[in-house]
C-alpha cells in the first residue's frame, strides 16, 4: 500500500522523505566492532537474514523553481520489501516527469537503480542527473579489473544500464555549488564519489548525507565501524567522523538514506561517540 509523503517546511526549503522500503540484513557486513556489541546495540539477536532492519529512503525537495529528488531507490531490483519509491511519489501527488533534478549521493543499487522502470526507460524523463565525477569515472568508465569482487562487477553493469538513458542529461560535479543554493561535498570511502548534498537558504539548511550511516544504533555510538560494502573502509570511517563533527558543531539538520523514518534529525555528541535526535 503506497504511503505517500508530507512536505516539511524548513524556511525556504520544503522537503519530504520517500520510503523505498526496508532491507532485511545480517550482522555479517560489519567491520571493526565486536559482533556481540553490534547485537547489543541493535537489540535483535543474530538469527541470520532479518536480524538487522535497514530503512531505505530517498528525499524530495521543493526549492525555488526546482523539484529535486535526492537518490532514486532501487526500482524492481532488490526484492518485494523494496522498490516502493515510485508508488509513494505518485501517492504524494508528484508526477515523476515534473522532477527537474536528481542528485545522486552515489551510484549503488538502492540509490540509483530506480532511475529506470522495468523496461529500462527513464523514470524521471525530464530530470538532469547530478553525480560526483569520481563515482561516474569508477562505475561508468573504469574497465573491470581481475581483483573486482562480485558486488563491484554487478554494480558496474547495473550503473551503466540505469544511467544509459540519462547520458545526455548527466552532469558530473566536484565540490562546491552545483545549483543555486545546492552544494556538493565529497565524502569518499563508501564509494570514490560518495557525496553529501547541502541545500541551504539563509540560516536554513538540510544535509542529505546518503550512506554516511547505515545502521544508526551502531555507527553513531561507534563511528569507526564500517561495512564490507565500503570500498575504502578507512576513508569511509574518516568521512563519517568529519561529517559528524561538522553537523553536530554547526547544528545542521541531516536527512539520511538509512535513518529510521521520518529520516530527518540532528547529530549530537555523546561521550566518546555521537547520538541522533530524530525530528518528527
């Protein structure tokens, strides 16, 4: 059943979370923290697939004359508990053809596969797609290498498939303002071009931070904890620390792809780690 969404107003910025569904995972991918401590923090025993529930979000923002989608969900590629973004977008009264820009935090299946429909046609036919040049080079141009694991090999193929209809409308960005009031900040590690996107107007701002956090109860308390899916785990941990320091010090509202609904909130310091204050 489509959930739809409700815009929240943050000064001149209107934004809403779009649930793509829920990924049911295991504790296997975590690195750098004892498994027993991960289980304690999540609060669910280790019973295999389904032990770790990971919310998958995208976001929609109205800003000036722009209708901006931040990430695109996974489409029909990751099973029945995911792929609900398109239905929820329509249930919220938004015609996908009216989306003017899609900002990709990075090119991974649960963030970019929803760019196309089941027939590989563009789901957002009039949108310009913005992605950091480092991710575009890695996933769209780099030749496969003998050391690539299965995840990288499959994602290269998926990236080239879902972005093929957008190549004439694909803009590669670097750090800095990409649109008036919209800035890209490289936060590499999870992927080479993983990007946090800041929409800012006067004193109001929202940082859409992609996969800075995958599982909040673990990574807020222990920011150095990484996942096997981080291509450069040391860089991913360092990027997370920088982002946490920034948004906690400056009290910047964040919006996370894997934060529990409603997906918005603030990061605060707590002891040697951090905590998250969800904002309804």
